[in-house]
């Protein structure tokens, strides 16, 4: 195995992993405020990519405008999901809400299929298609965009949750929503905000990925699954864990395909995930859940 | 009293009229994957059948009888397909069934047709459908074996000896993989690498990096959109110069759109439907191809998809069998299908026999390349 192949696997893994990480971040944000796993997270990613394609190819916007509109559109979709599907049943147990999000994901996917068809679409890379050669490995300019934007989002979220009053209020809701409302936090507003932020993060992921992976109405299924796995790997509820989990999963997959067999790369990543959960059930960076009495 | 009489008269009229009309039209069943993952096959197939039915009936039908096509959507799901097959055989009492669109579904229902003694003309390509021959089951697409043979002929002519294969892990890819693994050593080539990717995978650089290390002379990729487009893009992104062959599964304009510039110069076997205007005027398929392309554009205002051609040929062959035997009885249709010889369809020139229920050979494929974003036939 020559070093340039090794580097190539690593770069592939990092790019793939960033996408899983961004989806996983979305899961974490909603989980942190509501205790609900939002299985429509993959659909937010899909909306980001598909809306960009729609704004650009059907409505004739330039790429930057299309991308911004798509992210805003998906954020609105996140708000609508909270308003129409989650808020009316907010007093139900978390498990009911989780099942509702599964329904929402099927609904959004069906709607996208009817609106935009079943075809796969491509989005032009932000800055050209010419690979940069680095020590014998090829790096796509888009992969650098993905890595930089992912890191930027992660930093921004960190600032938001630990540095702003809204972020802290959202965290407070996740610990105890009753206590949070007693100290004057608008819990419903925070839940709405969390859906919007996670839709935004998902949509940004979808937009920056579409030039590499292409997009279609059903890309959300696999991304949602991998993102959820990344979340569990990193420890549910920890944003850094989620991002790290995604990157680890991506790199494992890529090296699995390179060294063992490409036929078993998904299986390999999930087997390692299972082993890890046997050893450390709370995930790599998860805190031990202390039982409230 | 008068009103009651009227109702009775009306009912009596309906009871006598409706069966009379139904007996007049030849009922043809169709089970197609109009929705679901295989909708890229089923949707054009359904459009094609409806178009052909209307064209035929407008021209006076076959042997003076109208034709009624009953289409059921199996949603690419094997259980729905089985239910649709039972409904067509038991309830609708059709004379012949066209479809299903995908191989797995065809294999799941084929056994019902010998007991019901109704012929099935499948639009799916798996070799298992027609080998060993089931007397009641036919298919119309070119077989994987024909496509692989054409690719290997081309590879031999170019002097390649070490071939790498990259196949998708679904039914289509794995059927292709087993034929490739059989024919590559049998034709004197060396299998340099055998890589697989998932149908939903979005990055194949790991597999291509591995193939790069195996020093292959050429890569053969076997899959349907969008996977092969990703492979084509990744190949260019990695700066690989190894020639890349694709399968006939991507022979549609969608592939060129998805792969963009990365599609330039790729070589693949395809039916003549992708490059109709480049088919020589004296070729037996020329007239059929042009009529199909024009008719489809007129009926639906869109370009044809080469996959709809499988349904076109199934319908045309059934009509030929009915016209030939002057009978729309299921057993006669079956017998007369086997007697069809040298019949030009969109996918190739069909010659069925009791031993051959596919009817095509590798001449049904031409090798094509992609030049300036358009298909170009190689000789």
C-alpha cells in the first residue's frame, strides 16, 4: 500500500465523514432541546440540495443566490415541520414525536418526488472541477469547501450554545423543560428555533455536498441513517461528538473499502459501531446518563 | 311502473352490451414498475404501451379486433407484483401479459404462467428468465452476456489484457458481475480487480484508488444511474487515464447530464435506440426506430428513453404473433411467438424458437462513445 493511496483514502473519508457529521449535528441540536430524534433530518439535507438545483436550473438564479435561497427555504421547512407536526402534539411522550418525524420524512420525500421528479440532479462545484494534486493524491476544491464550511458551522454552533443567551436557554430546555419555563424561557420558541437551526445545518450540508454526491429526492434516507449512526458513535447530545463520530465513520468506511473489501464497507463501519457500543454504550464522547430520582 | 321497466331494460342492455364489447377487445395485461426505485424503467414502458395501444386501435386493431391494455403498477415491489399477476390471470382473464420491468419480479411470478397457460413477455433482462427455457416465458431486452461479449470484443481489438471490474451491489450489478467473472477468463483476459459499490453510494474514489494500484488496462463498470456517473466523475477527479467501459444500463441521456464532461470518451454497448439518426438507412431496424421516436415525441412531447423500447418490442412481438396465427388465444399466441423469425424491433432483430426465448444475439448492441455531450456510434 503506497502512501499516496493511503492519503487518498483519508481525504475521501474526511469528505464523506463531514457530510455524516453535519447530518449528525442536526440530530443533536433537536435532541438537545426536545429529547426527540428527528428522523426527518436527512430530508432537510435533501431539501438543501434539491432546492438549490431547482432555484438554479428551473428558475435561473445564479449559484450563490440559489444556494442562499435554498438554505433559507429549508430553514422555513424546518419551522413548518415544528409548527404543523410537532407543536400540536407537544404534550405526547417523546416516542410518539419520534414516530411523527418518521411520517414527516416520508411526507417530505413524497412531496419532493412529486414536485421535482425522481431523477438525480447535479449542482456545479463552487470553484471548478480541477483537482489539486497533493503528494500524489487528488483533492477536489469542493472537498475543501465541505471541510471548511463544516468546521465553521461547528465553531459557530459552539459559540451559540455556550456564548449566547438563546443557546443557553435551549440547553436549559433539554435538561428540564418545566424548570426552564419556570425561569422564564419560552420553551416552545426554543423548540421552534432548534428545528430551524437543525434544518439550516442540514441544508448547508446538502448544498455543499450536492456537487460531489449529486442529489435526488431520496438521498435523505441513507444520509439520515449514517448521520444517526455518527450521532450514536460520538455520543448522543454532544455536538462535537456528533461531528467527530461522522468523520470517524467516513474514514472507517473509506479505509474499509480500500483495505478489506468495497462490498463490505458499510457492514464494516457498522460492525465497529456495534463493538464500540458494547464496550462504551454512551458513545465515544457521551457522558454517563445520571438517573434523576 | 314505467320507471322500473326502464331500469330493467337499461340493466338488461348493459348486461348484454358490456360482455359483447369486452369479448370483442383482446385483453393484454401489463405489470410495470411505474413508481418506486425502478420507475426509470416502468414509466417509459407504460407510456409506450398506452401509445402503441392507441395507435393500433386508431388503425383498426389487429385482425379486426380492438386491443385493450390493462396496466398494473407493482411499485417495484415483488409482493405487489405477485398480486397483480394473480389479478390479471384470475380476474381480468388476459390473453397475454407484458412485463414486469425488473428481473426479480419476473422470476417471482413466472411459475404462475405455465399453470395458467398464459404467455408472459418480460421486459427484464436477467438470463435466468429464459435459461433454462420456460415454455410460457419470453423476454425482449438484450442479455448481459451479449453486452459483455461486445465489450470484450472491443477490449481484445484494442489489445487490453488486464481488466478490472466495478459493479453495483444490486440485482443488475451482480448479474453482470457473474457474467463478467465467467467471460473475462474464458476469453483469455486477466481479472485484475473485482470491486463493488452500493446502489446509494456517492463516492467511489476508494474503489478506483484500489483499481489504480492493480495496474489494470481497462475498467468495466456495471450499474444503472446515478452510480456509474459518480464513477466517471471520480475517475477524472483522481486523474486516472485508464479507459473506462460502461454497461448498457446507463445508455440514456440522463447519464451524460449527470456525468458531464467526465462522460467524454467513455465506451459502452447500447441498443440502436440511443443513436437512431446514425443507424444506416438500409438497416432492418431503421423504420421501426424512427416510427417509435417520432410517435413518442408526438404523444408525450418528450424524448424516448431506451428502456421503453423493451415494452415496445414486447407489444410488437405479441401483435405479430396474433396477426401471424390469426388467433388471440393464449396457447396460439405462445406457439406463434416461437415461430417469429427475423422480426425487427427497437432493441434488435428477434428470432424466437422453442430453445431460445430471448431471440437476440450480440448484434443487437452497437458500441457507442460519448463525444461533445452526444452519443456517437462506433463501427
